[in-house]
C-alpha cells in the first residue's frame, strides 16, 4: 500500500518584539477643522501587538510630512503597556498660519532605539490629518448712535418781508402793522451726517404769538424748503413742501425723520424750513405773528 510520510509540524512565525496597531483617533479624526495658528492636541489610541512590553523608555517620534510644531520625540507612556494592551498617546501641535490640508506622520521608538510602527512589517506610520481654516474676518463694530440738537445757522435763518425790508436774524411769520407779510426761515447744518441713517429727528417748534395769527390769519404753515445761503429776498417765494399747519400753541416736537433722511441721502448740507401765514394779511393795520427764533432740530443718527 501507499506509504505516508509524517510531515514535520509548521514552525510558528515569531511575533515581532516591537509592533503596534491603530485603534482609534481619540481627538482630531482625519479631516478635522483647525483654526489657523491655533494650538491643539492630537491623541491616538494604539495597541501593543508585539511581544515586548512598552516601557517608559519608549517614545512617539515625528517621522515626516507637516511637522506643525511637533517635537522630535515625546514619551509614549509613564508606565508599562504589555502586549495586548492599549495606550492613548498625545502630541501638542500648532496649526499652520496658511489655510489648507496638512498631514504629519509619526512612528514609535523603543528604549533600545528600534523604530517601528503599524502594518504587516511594523514600519508604517500613523498620522494627524487636518484642514486648517482662516480666522474669521473681524467685522468692525458699528459706531454708536449720535444724538445732537442743532441750532439754526445764523446766515441761513431770519425773516423775509413783502414788501421787502431788512433781513433780521429773528424768525417771524404773520403780518405786520403795515399790513405786509412776514415769512420766517431756519437752516440747520447737517453736513456731519453724510451717509448716516437717521434714527429719529424732531423739529422742536418753540414759538410765541403776538395777537392771534391763528384766528386773524387762518394759521401758520410750517413747510420744508431749499435755498442757497445766505438768506436773501429772492428766497421769499421758494417752493415749500407742507409739514403741518400750526393753529395753536404750544406745538412741541414735530417728526421730520423721513424728510431729514431724504436730505441726507441727497447729500444736502442743510435741512431748511419756513413758517408763513395761511393768509398774507387781514389788512387791519395790526401785527399778528409767531416768533419762532428758538426752534431747534434734535436728531439721533447712526454714522
């Protein structure tokens, strides 16, 4: 019959003394986002699959790639990692300043200076792989709102008469003892508000009455006007856009926010208003008028 020869038993492959396997990224898995220039700590979980214990003389070492501030070597463990056990090993790094993808590769080194790593030949590195993004662009804080109360511009404010008289600095509206008409003008300098957003604007109408322009002249119109400085007689008949009709005192604050915003948007230097009587005169030879010289403009705006 056949003769069977006994085969010698296979010799088991010896397990390398120094050998590791990757278990997990404890921090910063591949492709993690890191802020440019920021410090971060990468931690891996490794398993000792060799036959030798890892002692305090073992080191994590930088191999190649993007160093990101890694030291040449850091201690792997302060104790002992026996075969079959795992250990978390960390390295402190600093992200580059330039945005982009970066990878640094690392290996291990034994206490007798044998360099080893992962894979079948125990020579493959493990790595940190991150995406560096730029710091956010600082958005300048919006300037604080500004609140001002504007006084009239002297050479743009005053009273014009028909028939013409000298132009006084006081601001009056009504008729005169000679049965003429008076119209009062106010200019406010808004040049510092260029490009601003008007949050609120109020004309603080501060007037006193002589006799009764409300009954005798039918009231006093307040309107927005535009004219060139200095105020002079040709401005008597400039077109007016009505804001309100004053029929009693006190008047108080009159909202002109939208009108002022339109003037600011148009790049105007002045916001201007006029007081004039509804009826030019009642021909009684007696003066009926409002005196509004102390009217101001209060504005809150966002520069």
